[in-house]
C-alpha cells in the first residue's frame, strides 16, 4: 500500500522551510499532497491561492507531489475526503510547539484514525516563516536563499507594484 501524507498550510508564499519539509517528506512517504488552505485564522493573504499553487508546482513538478486546495473544512474531514491517514507538519522553534500540540490533539480527538507526523525544521530554516519573509520583502530586504528564486522574483514585483500605486 502506498504511503501518502497531506502537508497542509497557507503557503503564502512557499519558503525554503516548506520546500525542505516536502523534500524530506518524500524520503518517508510515497506521495505528498500539499494542501493549500484558505486559513480562517489569517486574513486573505498576499498571494491568491492560484499563485501559491503555481509557486509549489514550479518547485515540485514531479508526480509524487500533488497540489490541492481546501476551504472552510476541518482538516480531518479534508484528509478523510482524500482517503489519507497522515497529516505532515513542520516544527520550527518552541513557538510553534504549543499551537501544533493543540492542533494535533484536537485533530486526534475529532479523528483518532488520522495521525499527525512532525518533522523538525532544518537548522538553516528555523527562523524562516512566510509572514517574516513578507515583512522583509516589503521593506526591500533580500529574501534570496530563504525562498525559491521564482518566489523571490514575484515578491519583488508585488511590492514594487504596491509601492507605485
Ligand atoms: P499555517 O498557516 O498552517 O501555519 P504555513 O504555510 O505557515 O501554514 O506552514 C505550513 C506548515 O509548514 C506548518 O506545519 C509549519 O509549521 C511548517 N513550516 C513553516 N515554515 C517552516 C520552516 N521554516 N521549517 C519547517 N517547517 C515550517
């Protein structure tokens, strides 16, 4: 039986931290479904869901990575609808731990048959988050090396457009 994991997140935008989790996840799972969420806890986002999907597709053209989107659904319901019993999450610093612990336990309570698997961030990416990347890019900071080159280029474009309007 093939081992499939769902890797959910906002991915607004994709960072090298996310890339590392998918790459390492592919060593453990046969297939990964990267699921882009319209997160109810975060307001609409800088990039559209279509743009976020495109960033991920460009970084992972291989068949073993599927990209999907989901809106306003419980994650466990989404996982069930995809017939998938594993949720993959990345853990950065201590700050992630509390929320992730709550989320994993809540999901276990809602769906005991679905397991959450955590991967620790690589040392090089432990401080990289989509929100910090956006803040740095907004003020003209160099984000290369922290996001894929195509994401860095679009961030640059986006903030230039904003600066001009
Ligand atoms: P969410 O809105 O669910 O937090 P994110 O796109 O911020 O979505 O993150 C998706 C997943 O990737 C989460 O499990 C998050 O902890 C993980 N992640 C984000 N950045 C990194 C990183 N730099 N290293 C490892 N994991 C990360």
